[in-house]
């Protein structure tokens, strides 16, 4: 049986599958970026836990990361803007991932342009997605 952490990350990955861009999970970025852009979900860090003792419950603000990359000669900024906005819409449509989390929220991206010799420039950012959830065992 998967842990609560893995169940939540899998649900987040599934939620993002509704987007036009392919969504990878913990993969190496490919040499070619699809025309629609690319998203790579990294598991991130569970962060510091808070504990209540009766009943024993661990509360986490898990910080998963979305690597968002677009590559286009023209319209790169607009494509990036649409893709990041679509991520926000997908998350807002179900802030609890079907009741698995207490709350899901994304932080604003800090985009950078990455010139590639002989190819169109990449525009990329890491978007942190904060997953608020509780569990009765940090390893379960």
C-alpha cells in the first residue's frame, strides 16, 4: 500500500495530466521540448512537521516542485504565461486533490531565459506547490 505522501504526489501528477503540456514525474528533461511546453514534477521535501499527541498526528507542508519549460522562437513568453496559468486553474479546480490534502497551493514562478546555442531559447521556472496534509506516521 502506498504511503500518504506517495498517494498525494500521484494525485497531483494525475491532476496535472489534464494540461496540454506533457507532465513527467522525476524524469530527466528530454533533449527536445514539445511545442506545448513540458512540466516535470519533482517530489520535493516534506518540510518540518508539527505534531499533536492525542491522537498522534503529523502535519506537513510538503513542498513539491514543478519544473516548467517552454521553447519557442516566437511567442515564448505568451506560451509560458498560458502554461503557468493553466497549472493554477488545474490546482484551483480541486484544492484538496479529492480529499487527500487539507489544501494545495502554488507559489509564483521566477522565470529565467536560458539561451541554447543553435536552438530557440528556453524559458523555465520552478513552481513550488505546497501540499498541506496530516498523517499518523511519517513513514506511512
